[in-house]
């Protein structure tokens, strides 16, 4: 059984399908999807259908799901409609309008029920997941990072920060990884790695590799953290589309990285 995490698929169903093929994702594997499944790409509803049907998929709500829900729940609010449209929501709106009423309602209800955070332990290491990140310094750091401690800490974060935060997360250490290297690593998407690298107080690798493609960004690895990166950004610019964008997936069991480029029309 392997545990994978990715984010910001943005309607790129064909790209996502190829990623799952590359992973050889099986019924015993676990996949964390950190939000922003919808908007921009050619088949956001297809992405929703596929992820909802996946065995052992744990899904979080992202800011694009929030924009979608705000527009759908307030059809007469011109600002909500404009915000969603300007952020790529037209493809999602068209896809939902082509669904049968029952399926459309089920998909919207499912998205509405998605949590804003999750966590898992891999070889004793806690990993905290949120679409955008956490706000350092908010909430009491537990004395023990067990399930109760992780749940308590994440529940103390605001939903708005978990879904929307950028600079205040990437620009400073989380303070959660101790000098001996123990403690939780926070994994997020939302901020494309090319922007997170500029915001990050201590980027540990370049956001763009030697071939010119975005790659998973590790941040905060230093002596104070026992040389463990306390933040990892997995938004590899899939929203940018063909020519530059791709999806990035991290396998937590061994740190292996997987990438799939967005192709024309996806």
C-alpha cells in the first residue's frame, strides 16, 4: 500500500488519468487530493466524477471549490458570478449544466461536504494537509503529535486560512518541526511553486528544473529543523495549461516524485 498526495488538477481529466496510470494506482493505495479539482481545464466535471469514484481517495476543498459553491449558492450575486467566471469557472459551469439534475445535485452536495484539512502518519512522521497551508503561530502546539494533537491543531486553524492563505504561510517557518527533525510537515497546493519560491523564506530547491518544468518545492530545511523541510508545495502549475503546466504527485512512503505534463486541449 502506498500513499500519494497531489493538488490543483483544475479540470485536466486526461492529465490526471495519465498520472494514475503512471502511479499504477491500486485499490490498496491511498490518494490525498488537496482541492482545486475544478475550473480552467476542459473537463472539470469528469475530474469530479473520477475522484469521487476512486477507492481510498481523501479529498479536501480548495478555493476554486469555494468560488464555485459561492456562485451556485448565490445565483443573483453578480460579484460571486464574476469571481467564479474570471477564475476559470465557465468550463465547470458548462459541465455541471450538462449533468442530469440528480447527478449535479449529488456532486455539489459532495463538494459542500468536503473537509478543509487532513493528516496522516507515515513511519511515525505526521503530515498535515490543507489546500493553501496553515497560519503559523495560530493555535496551541500540542505536546504530543498523535491523532488527537493533529486534529486539535488543525481544527484551531480558520477555514479561510486553510483554503486561501499564501504569503503568511510560505514566508516563515511553521515552528512545528523541532531541531531533532521530529514534528509534522505541512503539504499544500494553491500557490504555484514558481510563486511560492519567491515567497518562501528558505526554498530548498528551485521551482523550475533544468529542463524548464515546474517541480515540487521543499521549503524550510535548515539546522533549526534538523534539516527537514517543514513545508512542501505540490502545485506544479497545472492551471497554466499545455506548454508549461503539469501535475506533480508525491509518494510519502519514500519521497518519490511523479509528474505528468498537461497537453493541448486538456
